[in-house]
C-alpha cells in the first residue's frame, strides 16, 4: 500500500494546520519565516512546498496549484517541486485544459437550454443592473489594461469578448462567476497562462503522458444543479457586492493578490479555505435578513458537498486506481491547493 510522506525531511519550524484536522502533518517550512522578500537561489530552495510524495517505486507526487498567472508564483515554487515535475513520466490535472473538446464542453454546458436568453429568464430589474455593470466594465477595460498587454497585441474589445462574449446566452450561475472574474486585478493578469495551464503546456512540450481525473460534466453539473431561486439570490448578491465596490462603499474582503501572497508564503490554512478551492463565492453574511441567511447557508452547504467532499472522494479514488494500474510509472498530479490537501486528508 502506498505510504504518504513529505518530500523533505527537514523538521517544521512553524506550520498552519487546518482547524479540525489535527492529524494532518505539515510540509516543512523554512527557518526564514513566512514574510519573504525576493529570495536568493539558496533561500529559494528552502521555501515551503505544496508538494507531497506517495512513497512507491517509482514515486508519485501530489502538487497544489492555484488559478493565477504562473509568472506571479513560479519563482516561489521550490526546486523540489519543479524537480518532481521534470522527473515524472505522467502528469495529470483536474481537467485537460489543452484539449479542445474540454474547452468546447465547458463552453456548451454554460449555455441556457432551448435557445433562451438571459433577458427571457431574469427579472427585469436584475437584468438591467447586470447590463449596466457590464457596460461599466467595458468602459473601464482600456484603463485597466497594462502596457505589456497592449505590447502583446491585446486590446480591450478582444479581452471583453474573450471573457464575457455571448453572455446573454449563458446560464445565470455562470454569469455570476463571469462577473467575479471581471475585476481590474483579473483583467491585468490576462494574457499569461495560469499555473495549471502552464504546467500542462510544459508537460506536452516535454512529451510527457498527460491526462485528467475529472470529466467536464462533473464540474458543470453541480453548478447547474442549483435551483432557480438560489441562482437569482447568488447573482443578486454578486452584483450588490460589485456595485458597492464601484461606489467605494465596500472593500473587497479577499482579493487575488491576497491569494497569491498566501500561496507564495506557504500559508496552508488560507489556501485551503478560500474561494479558489471551488471558485465559487461565499454568500454567508451576518448582515443579511434571516430568510436570506438560510438561502446563503443552503448554497454554501450544497457547494461544499458537491465541489469539495464528493469531488475529492471521486478524484481520490481515480488517483489510487491510476497508481494501482500503472505500478511501473511515475506520476505528478497537479490539483488546486485546497483540493490537493483535502485529498491528502481523505486518503490518510
């Protein structure tokens, strides 16, 4: 039976263990601490690693990623993680983002059925607010873009269409996620592959065997499974938050910059319990009226069950099946950091 062990044997000096999971061991953390400036090559080798080893011959590795441009985190990924990636003959991801069928499948599952339009299904005032917000985004895009993006030939209309194109044909739940991705920080990062995609492209370039442990419908169906009143609540709350941000009456509680900082600093706790794990926002808010708090709690419980617990168990079983069926092959599994750590808990 495969045994779990840390890639490094240096004892931990400090470590954040998720509350409620006292049996989870810690990946070692460098004595330099978590407030890291730009590091020398020697210090870089001492970074906290989101890498776990399944001790077998040949070994298999589980690496935690985040969905941000790889250039923002690559220098902080320890050499042991990069060496494990290079040494592995097979690299597996949640989904194969280099496969055109995966991309087309993700696009088609987001569409409303029977040729419907959002204007046909949303309450009139909610639709007007959505359109007004997207008009604002389109107006601001040229000001948010970076000189580097312009130098690469990107322009505002192209970016808007790449993210929000055909939005009037999409299901409201996917429009909600789209609105959350149309922020200045996220726009400024467009044009650079996210870490997962970069690893997939590198694996292809190195002629490694690549694959995925999930199917498109397994990511789509849980999102499409919310009932209509829950979807309307979620979209309304998302718009309210972005309208408040635009008005300056609200500060974003958790930004992509925060996520990058925690990942680069090896903060296990923060990476596990944030929206990047399931890429679904948390609607629980003590300022909501009681009946809306119930709806928010129902949505949160549903997503935790479908996108975290059931998903991790399903992925975990497929990982173990791959290892058993290919005992002579080395594997590198690259999953979202929260998913990877929760999978480790499940398999333990």
